C-alpha cells in the first residue's frame, strides 16, 4: 500500500480539494507510475459533477495520464523503471471475452474497469472504486500501461490517451486515407487532434465548425477546407461530398442535414454524446446507402499504434498547462469552450 496526494471532489456541486489517497500494494503484474501530467477531458467534468449519474465520491478523475515508471512487479516484462508511460481510459478488463481476445477491451462484455469511478474490490483500489490521474501516483496492470515514444512530450502526450485514441480509432476503422473525403464536426479538444490525424493518414480533410473563428488553426493542423455550419450555403455546397464524417460535439445537431453531406456508402460516426435522442429521417440513410454509427476509445493495442503513429508524424495535442489549484476554473472554461485546445495538469503542483 502506498499513499499519494490527489485532488478530489466530494459532492456534485463541490470544489476540488487536495487529499491523500491509498494506492494498492504492487502485485506481480503491476506498474507503479509517478504521474507527471494529467489531461482534463469533458468526461471528467460530467463524472465529477454527476451529470451522467452514478458518480462515486470522493471522485478523483483523470484518464489521460503520462508519467515515469517508479517500480514494477516481479513478473512485469513490458516496462521498466524510468520508462515514459501512459494510462488511458481503462485499467483492466476480463481478458477472456470475444472483444478482449480481439484486442477490443473497450467493448469487454463484462465491462472494462475504467481508470476512475468504477466499483472494484477494495484490494484493487482502497475505497472500493477506481481513482484517476489527478494524483501524484497511480498503479495499473502492465497490460494496460502504454509506452510513450520519445518523439512526444509527456505533457502534450497526455490528451492522446483519450482524445487521440477516440479519433484515431474510427479514422482507422473506416479506413481514412488517400482518396477519402473526411469531415470533422467541431474543432475542440477532440476535433483538433482528429484533423491532425486524418491529414497525416492522407485523407482530404474538411472542418465543419459553427463559425470560422478557428479557421487559421484548422489549416495549420492540416485541414484542406473549413466551413461554417451557421451558413446554410455550407449544406448546399457540400451535399454528397464525404466518405466519412466524424461528429465530435455533444450538441443537439440536425443529423439529417449532415447525413445529406455523405456520398454513396458514406458513414457518419457519432463520438459526442448529446443530451437528447437523435432524430433521423430514414430516407437520408436508404437513399445513398448511408450509415449512421458510433465509436468510443480504441483497445490497448490500437492505442499503442496511435501513440507510435503520432510520434512518427509529429502529432501532439495543443495544450494549456495549469496547476492543480486551477482545476475548478479550467472546468468552467471547458464548459464555456474557452480553451485551445486541452487543459493539462502539471501534477508536480499537487
């Protein structure tokens, strides 16, 4: 058992407070990580403020974790003390179901153990539920610890452990690449990484954003085209244009308008989680054999592939580094879309 400093919320309408938490004793297959940086994901906000329900307190969020291996268990072979490593959204899964055997642990039929807010045996995490990366240390099973290549700074690598893989996975699954027309809806914390990855894959990339306020950034990230969705002409001009559209925003969008932008056999993939159910006119699907789908993070093998890809192509997250005592203000700024493009906590300030 070890003691770590952390920042936790104790109630949905509370503020973050500095606390100490216990981490489990190192088992044979475990890796102890000194956390250097922890990204802030909008999912952290939804969970800490109990906007999705089911929040467990004290809540220590954080599933974009980058740091250095401090110790390893007796049978660990993948990592050694001093290695640059990361932990993403999952820290365990059943390992024996179909999805797990196919390296798709995020779809584990028993339910993957998420990095925070998952009920577990107190022997796995003292307190009975997982606690995340807003902390000075974390313990994870070696199979769920990623290697961060030297080509990426640890601070800018942290958001790749969630935002990066959330975009990489559908882009890879739907075969974004040369000859493909790809659109990214929204260019925030998720979307800006999606633009970089899709461009590096060789696709022709279009950003569909509410306004043109980030157009210069979009072009710098690799977008070939940038359109304002507040302009009705956009939907007329781009009709039947795209092979793949990825929606990164959680707003209630007129999905039919976007479906009509798909070419024959095109797919619209939902990543953002809007509050209300989607409304779709079936004709917009059957007319061009279009598909409406969804995606979440990728499995561990694909997450490592993503990190290697980003290092090879010089891709990282655009970040604003903050101290731990700025988390509450950062949450409010994320909700107000006042960040370009991801907040990352310097955990040396905890």
